[in-house]
C-alpha cells in the first residue's frame, strides 16, 4: 500500500486510466498497522459514467487501529470517493498518517533524486527480509457463506456442522501467522458425512481460491496406530532403528505442504504416545521428528487443519442438544460435547484443545434421497454414462429397499450399484449412451435420451 501514499501524480494518472471501467488489483499489499491479516489484495475501480472511484480491499479484515475512516474501509471492504483527486487526498492524508508517513513526503515531486543515492541494501539486510517474507504463508480470504454453500452441494442435510466448519476454516485461512493448527472434532452417527466433509474440503477450497496455494489432504485411520511403535510411521524412525528412512506419513505430508487437512479418524483408538505428540502439535504448532525433512527436525503445522472423528457413541450428545434445541448455539454445543465426551473416556487435554465441535445428525429421508440421486449419477459416470434424468420411482425404490437409516448413507449407496449396475452395463453396450435417463423400478432401466 505504501507506494500509493507517496506515488507521484504521473503514476496516479496512469492508474486512473487503467482503472476506468475495470478493476486494477494489487496483490499482497501491506495494510495499515492494526489490521489482521496484515496483507491483502487492494483494488481500484473508476466508474466511467460519474468518475467516482471505489477503493476495494479483501473482505474479512479486522482492524484495531485508530482511524475510524480506515476502520470503515476495511470493515466494508470498500470505500467510495467522488473523484480520483479525492482518493489521492485520502491516501496521502488519512491513510498515510496511519503508516506514520509524513505529509511533506507525499508528493514525490518534492523527493529530489539525489536523496535516493543510498541503496536500500546499504540500509538494511534485504536478503533476510526476503527470506522472512517468503516464509510467511499468505492468508487466504474467503467468504464464509460461499464456502458453506459450496460444501452443501457435496454434503447434504448437515447445515449446522457445515456452518461451523466454514466459519472456522475461513478464520484460520485468513490468518497470516496462526499460532496453531485449527482443530475440529466431528461427531455423529455412522455414515452421515463426517469423513466425506473432510474429503471434499480441499477441492472446495481450490475451487473458491484457484490462485492460492492449495490444501492437501491426509486421512489417518487411528485404529492403525494403537501400538506405541507405530508412531514412527507418523513421525519417522530415528537413525539405527527399523524403519529409518522409510518416510513418515504425517511429517512428510506436512513438510511437503503445510496447508494440509489431516483427518484423524477414530481418534479414541490412538496409542497414548500418539496422543501426546498430537497434543504438543496442537499447542506449539509444530511436530518434532527424529529424521530430517526439508524443514529440518521440526515441521510447522500451524497452517494445517486437524479434523478428528470418533466412533464413541454420540447418541447422548444429540439427545441433549435436541432437547435444548441448541444445534446452532456454539457455546452450548461445546459445553455438551466436552462434558459427554469426557464421560466416554476421551482425555480432557485433547478436548480442551478442540476449537469447535461439528455435530452431524442422523440423515433425514430427504437428505438420503438427495444422496442416492448423487450416488446414481456418480455410479453411472463410472460406466462412462452421463445421467440427464432420474425417474423419482428409482430413488424411492432404493430407499424402500434400504429401509432403516440406522447405518447412514452407506447401505443406500451400495444398493445403487447392486440394483442399477446391470442397467448401466447394458446402456454402455448401446451406441448412443452419452446422456441417459434412469427408469424403473424394479425392473430398472437406463435409456439413451434423444
Ligand atoms: N450428508 C451426506 N451427504 C452426502 N453424502 C453422504 C452424507 N453422509 C454420508 N454420505 C455418503 O456415505 C458415505 C459414508 O459417509 P462418511 O464416510 O462421511 O461416514 P462417516 O460419517 O465418517 O461415518 P463413520 O463414523 O461410520 O465412519 C460417503 O462416502 C458419502 O458418499
Ligand atoms: Mg468415517
């Protein structure tokens, strides 16, 4: 941002020209002190019809500085000026004051070239600044509502959980220097979308922020880490020990991409040594490893998102929240989850480090119908078919056959292939099978669409 505080009139004239009828954006701009995150995109847009100017900035910036006008700009994500000269006056006055830039130096016409004789490299250690800047992961600013809606297209009927997740992920991603990873705990009956949410999250984030570093995904089945020695598969084995040099799942993944969503499935099964390591990571934001990685012997996990799931019975929790009608009240959800999970034997140290609990509920018949519809389209695509229409009886017949929803969506999904697999296979053998209508049932059919 600083170049705009001291920019000369000629540069501003060029900017005004480029921004007329278009948005000229500058990435990674240093915001005024008191802004969090401290860097963001800033854009200029001149309206050609009335010459008013919009000064835009990424949304979601918090500001604790002293200028109400700057606070208003950052809070709204935009500020309108009647003309470009008004904007210049504001940048060189109100905004410059926030950075402590003196009014006298606002116009570079007053800055004589001889004053620039000293090279910046003489004044400071530029290499170390470059290294430091490179080490900082840039924040990703996302719209919470947009993330929620995007997640909803994949995970059906779990709005309360998705809302909490979207809020937490947006906050975490917007931090330039988070102190620790985000830690979320997903709870609910079997087959209701807990793991599915973690699986789709990286792709959803990539779609929302195509220009940012993408999130990776690692699923760790904690039932495989019930013995102490298994810890070396996560963190690496020391030199001279079996497994040295074989690599370590968690360490290697985080070293390669600090922005990784790690799903710790069935966390209650993990050995206490694995537990202890995770507690440290959740506190200190780094994991130690006996083997060397590109980052040395510790790996930064502050930018990671840890998601835990548990197969401990969540019926009591759901019942308690149902009675209080409190699924959308985060403080009640936190209190109930911590209390009930503590009683099932989960360690208070882990529970105390969880930022938020995501509550998944038993799937309603409507949600199951939507999931079956998605599963039919997905199943058909495995045969190279593109489903254009599904007769409602097909979905009803599958739900009818699956009967109980005690096992979540899995049995429904298995039935899709059991019942429709032959129809899909037959359709593949016909010539014109690109767009199909699924009919029936039973018997079920798959017809080419005209
Ligand atoms: N709410 C949902 N929306 C879309 N698909 C779902 C949903 N719930 C379950 N599914 C489907 O069912 C399958 C199983 O769901 P998932 O793996 O998320 O279960 P889970 O909640 O982790 O259960 P478990 O505790 O038994 O592991 C998924 O692959 C997904 O296709
Ligand atoms: Mg699961």
